[in-house]
C-alpha cells in the first residue's frame, strides 16, 4: 500500500477544509448591511441610534453592550457570545424599537429590520400582604432594561418610554416569603397600558383578619371570632389579650385548631357564693385581642389586626336601673299574656264564662276592647291561650281527637290521640280563618306553635306531665314550616329538639316569652339543651321578675331594678317595652 499517497491525500483534504471554513466565517461575519436596517416613521434612516443589548429572559438593569447604528441605520454586533438577546434601539428623537429573541452563534448575529416609533407606558399597582408595605417591591420588564422600585403606599407604578411590543413584567421583593410574579404586558405607541393590580405570590404564614368581639355583659365574657385562614400551612391560632393602652402588652390565652376561628375569654370572674369577686368590683376594663396563626411546625405568624373595647363589669350591669310607668289596670287578672298584632297590643286570657278572649289596645296599653273570643280548648296546652304572634297576626292550634287513647310512661298517663289539627289565624280586625291538616302520626296528643330561626314552626308529638316537677315535657315532636301561601309543609326536626324519647332535662321545653330591647320578639324553649339567647334580651324568669341577658336569673342574669314580682308577660311595641302582671300593664324604660 502506498502510505505516502494516503498521507498526502489526507493533508489535502484538511487544507481544503480549513480554507472553506475561513471563507464561510468571513462571509457570515459580514456587516449585516443587507439584513438589518432601522428607520424612523417618516422613512429616514435611524442613524446614530443607541442600541442597548440585554440578555433575553433575564432581569438586567445594565446592558451587556451598548453600541450605535451607522449612517444607514445598520448595526454590526460582532463577537457577541452564543445565546439569545433583546435589543432596545432608541433614537435621539425619543422614538424606539424593542427587538426580542435575537440569536448569536458566537460569531454572527442576524438582525431583523424595524421601525422606531413613539414610545408608550405601562402602569399598574402592586399588592402585598396586609402586614407589609408595597414599597418593599419592585417591577421590571424582562430583557428590556426597565426597572422601577415602588415608592408610594398605594403600590402604584408607571414605566415610561417603553417601545411598542409584547413584554413580560416581573414583580418581586427580596423578602423570602414572596416569589416573583409575572404578568404579560402589551405596549402600543403613544398609549398607556394598564396591567391592573398584581398581587405578589405569598408563601409565608398569613395574618389573621376580621377579628371581632361580642361582649356578654351578663357572663363577663368576650366571644371572639375572626376570618378562617385558607392556607394549608395554618395548623391553628394563638390568642393573646392586652389590658392596657400599651399596644405591646399582651398575655397568651390559649390555642385553637385551624377549623375553629373562635375563642371565648372570661374577662371578669363570675360570682362566688353570691359575693362579687375582685374582678367584678372594678368599674371597667380595657381589652385588646390579637390572634396569630400557627404553622405546621409550630412557627407563629405576624401579629397584625386586633379588636379592642372598654367593657363594663357585670357587677355594674347587675345594678341596671329602669323607669317603670303604669299605663293600665283595665285588664282582668285572668289575662296572663301580652302579644302584638298589626298596630296594636293584645292581651290573651279567659273571661268569667271560661272563654278564651283577646283584648286589644291601640294606644300603648291605656284603653282595651275585646277583639275576639273563642270557646276554650278541651285539650290542655292548646287553643288561643297559646297563640303566637307572627307577621302581624295571631295563630294558634286546636286538636281534633280521634277517639283513641294511649298510655304514656313515667308517669302512667292516659291521653287522647289527635286525628287532625286546625291552625287558626286572627288579624287586627278580629277576622278569623283556619287551615286543617292531618296529625303527623298515631302518637300525637299535643301541638304547639313556636318561633325559631326558620320563622313560625308547628311542633307536634307527645307532651307529658311529670308529677315530680310539674313541668311540661316534649317527646318526639315533629316540625312543620308555614309556606309562602299559608300552607304547612313538613320540615326537618327542630335544631334544638332531638327526635327521640327521653325524659331527661334536654327535653324541658317550658316556653318562656322573651323580647329583645332591639325590637325583635320571639319564643324560646328553656332548659339545658344548649339553646342560647341573643345578647341584649329581656326575659321574665324565676319569680316573675324582669331580667336582663339570660333565661334563668338563678344562673346569673341581672334583675332589672324596680317594678313588681309575679310578672307574666313581656312585649315590644312601637319602640317600648311593656310587661303585664295581675291585670296591670307597665311601660319599662331602660337607661
């Protein structure tokens, strides 16, 4: 084999390859005169325009290089490292062009031609978490060299002198709990593009918002609530209380689970053996509550929002005076209840003939006339004597016996069963109508109307008399709702009555009529079934005394000063509170 010939041939190929490479590089390097030409809108060449070159996709306020166009509006970018770049070409007249994603192979850069036009602007507003100042943030245009810090409390920003084109706007802060947030932005010549509010992506623990407290002046407690946090990073909440004007004075009270945005705090200790404790002796207390979130690893979020108030001691509330004015003694002593219909107070009771009678007064209890009378119901606990006022009319239930009887246990009582019920309606003119419905099942011997959060409700079932306590008991009561057209529709069980037989205290439902000093009247069941009254409620409790704030004065409610015992009813009418006792009607004015 001729080795010399082979070596000579290979050497020739290498030499030829090197020559071709030099030619190609020279041709490719060129001057770009034929591939790029920047002009103005009037057609003139953009000569001596500034060309700032930035790394595409990066936020750089300083360009990689700055050069200028020649007399023909051309620019020659030599030896630019391999990669993608963005060009900002600006004429001394203020017109500009943004050229994005220009590629350099390390030797040559092929640039497109473009027209320099008047610039536009981008405006918007940066939003951060409530505990932070927007001035911690800044905005920039990716690959364009535009950068602005936020210098105002509103978070507003304005980028001016921006060439027409499509951009990516980045917003960020150097705080580690925020991540960069990106927004597309399109700019047109001589126009302002509004990107709106940009909320920085927050990865830290949120602050608690919506903290509110409700002061229970009877129990001396604050019921604190706040907005539930939606972040999965929140494990719970820690509650703190301060008792001075010092904003940094606080005492840890307790921790609750993330699903329970609520905390009850006893500000004033309760009575002990009938003697006010030291806490009740003070006149008032200033409180401020803070709530912080707790993270999954036990870390605690920032303290930000709070709720504060100056609270009166329950001891002072217990001394609440009232003005009692006697407005009438015209009602028979057999009238035991007050209620209202449209434009009038009504009194309900029996006359000397044993009839159920409704008396009516339109002048605030001064003069009374008979509105209507009905034969008394033969079924204990039913009829007009148990009428309920709702939507300006009186309604009550009377039962139609089926002829069957049943024996109820503990104690053994024989009672008639009901076949159907008649629901009566009487308006302010004494007009009467009724609706007949079937009893719910074959165990009904009692029915009664009450008012709960759903409105007027018919309860029916079994009502027993316990000879040990002489109190009325409900068991397995059904629940009906009045429809919009006056019809009665079977509904769910009342939330405060379980549908089972039970002779424990949870079914003690002796109705106690209450009235809110804010003007809302309702009937609530008493007993230990967890039923809660609204605050600012007046009630007739043990001994027929007018009390404030609780169903049972023996549990700490405040008896309103003045006035008689043995009151039987209370009603709110035309902005005033009226009470009834042994035929006498009083108007009670609270301070």
